[in-house]
C-alpha cells in the first residue's frame, strides 16, 4: 500500500493535477448504487488557480479589514435568517454585519421584506443587533414614535404639523433586496445588485432534491472565535487538517482523498466520505465496522459503510419521525460542505446537517454560528426553531446539550488561538497552500479580490 503521507510529488504531473494515491472519492461514490439518486455528488470540478503564497496581511491588516467593510459586506448576498424564524405577519429578525443592519420582517401580505434598520427621522435603529420578535402591527421608532406599516410605507408622524417639508410617499423606509432560497432569507445592502439566483450559481440545481426548506433548526449556536473571520472560516474549508487536529477519526473518515470542487466564483465544495477507512491505513471492513461502534459480524459482501448507512437510515428515521429509506449512502453519511461566498456553508447531508455563518467582530475576532437542520417529522407541524446558545471565546461546545460534534469543534477552535498568534508573529510574508486540498481557500481569495478591486 502506498503511504499517502510520504509519497513524493510526481514531477511528470502539471501543477494542481496530483491527487492522493489510492481510490478517489468518485471511485467510492460510483461503486455505491444508491448514490445515483444524487447526480450532483457524482460531479468533480477542479481547477489550478496558482501556487504563490497568500499574504498574512490579508488577515492581519486593519486597512484590509476596513476595505472589506466598504467593498465587500455592503455588496454581497448573505442569509439573514430562516423563513421559520419569521412565520407570521409582523415577525422580524435583525441581521447585522459590521456597521450595516437590516430589519427583516414579514408583511401583512405574507411577503418578507428587508429595510435598512435606521429611522429616517434621526437615525435611530428600530431594533437591537441580533434581536428577533413577533407580532408587530407596525414598525414604530422608540425615539420619537414615528411609525411605518409593515410594507415600509409611512403610517404616522407625531406632531405632523411640524413636518410640512416631508411627503408621506417619500418618507418610507429604505427597502433593500431580499430573496429566499431553500428556507433561507437572503438580503443584500446593494440596491444595484444582481438577482440572488445568479449569485447562488449551482446551488439551486444541486440542492433541488435535498429539501433544506423542509428542515428545521434543531440546534443553533453562536460562538466567538479568536482571529480574523477569514482565517476561522478557512479552518472549515479543508479536511487536510483532520490528520493532526482530529486524529481520532482518521481510521473511519477519509481525509487525504477528500474531493474539492470549484463551481465558479461564489460556490465551492468538499466531499469527505465517512465510514470508509483511509487510503493510508490498511484495515479490513470488519475492523472499520468495529471502529464505527458495532460488535456484531459484518454480513459477507457488505461494506462497513453500506451497513452503517442502512442502520443510520432506520435509527435516525425512527428517532426523527421521518422516512429516510430512500436517502443515498453518501447523502446519509458524508460530510458534504458547500461554501457560498463570502461567509456561509451549507451541508445537505442527513447525519451531518450543518449550516455555518461567519461574521467579523472587528479585525481580531469573529462570530461563528452553527445550525443543525433536521428534517421536519412526516405529517407533523414544523417544530419551533431552536433559540441560539451563545458561547464566549473560552466556552466549550461540550456545554451545548445533545451536540454530537462538540469535541471536534473544540479541537478546531483551539487551533484558532495559535494560528492567529502565529499569523501575526510570522516573519514569512504569507501562507503556502496545498494546490488541491486548499484550492477552495485560493478560490475564495480570488473572488474577494474581485470585490476589493471594484471602483
Ligand atoms: S429618530 Fe425615529 S422617530 Fe425620531
Ligand atoms: Fe476540523
């Protein structure tokens, strides 16, 4: 067996062509008949985007950070909340990013709209950052009591006699673009932006049968992480770090042969198979099955992974009150992560149903949100979305009840303290990325450069 850790680079290959020795993710997925139900998982799409070092100053420079505040955040689509957070007229959610704030509210007509969260009178924010609430009849400013209908049109100005210089029709709230996809409400602070559907690239096509709109928020965490938001995000864009950071899973989850895909400027993906064993570790299917926690004998001719998927379909289906019998093995088990530029990740998998969002909290810290999206039980009302659990810089994910990934996430979080310190201390000017396994990071920065260069 070829040792993937020590196998040398092949000089006959062009840059970016080298892959982990041994079976690929596609070899495995195509050998499992059920995965034909998910054609999006049978696509591989990569490109070589260069191998020059990426400057640390992109993370550590206050000037670069401030340019992001003017060039990036007011120009990109970003999801603000789930539709289920605001199911009824008058329900609202406040989404903030840097100095920008949007009040997302459902109208009497059922439409969801987003308004700049600032009073046209003297600029008061209507609602607090991150707040949500329900049943507003109208939007009333807490400062002097001016009010607006839920569609943003002016309702009332106290002491109207003192404002002869305003026209009711021109004193509405500033509405900003707001669209929905897969149960997520997206906003954009740029009123000249293109449509969300264009920005989403391949996502609507890939996700069309994965029903994220039929999931509910079972767990929601908001944790402060040390370090620039891009550095923290990038810690979740590759599986290369599994070897050293999460050594307990390398016997069952692939890492070196994880597949990385680039789908245009805004969407990238990794596909990390689970319950497969690793190309660098010689072990039998029975051994892998044991490592997955089973004591019985694996039936002849069945892989540990297929057996594990069948057991999980039945177990989670019963636990969640939903029929998972038709879910493919890959969708059932694998860590399938789509990144949408700039700050969101969507995992459509059933066992690993994560949503990530990263927002800067100044240069030195960021807020990492995680949602677990579980299928809504069959023929049952949608459960209420979980309220966010707030975790400070030093808080462990193990304090979150029923959170299966707590240990892994704590391992990731511990890295960020050191990486942020090292990035600032480094005499070397930039980081040296792997050509294939870290190509998503390079793609991300290429798209970021496009926004930073705009007039
Ligand atoms: S600032 Fe809003 S009513 Fe005065
Ligand atoms: Fe990790």
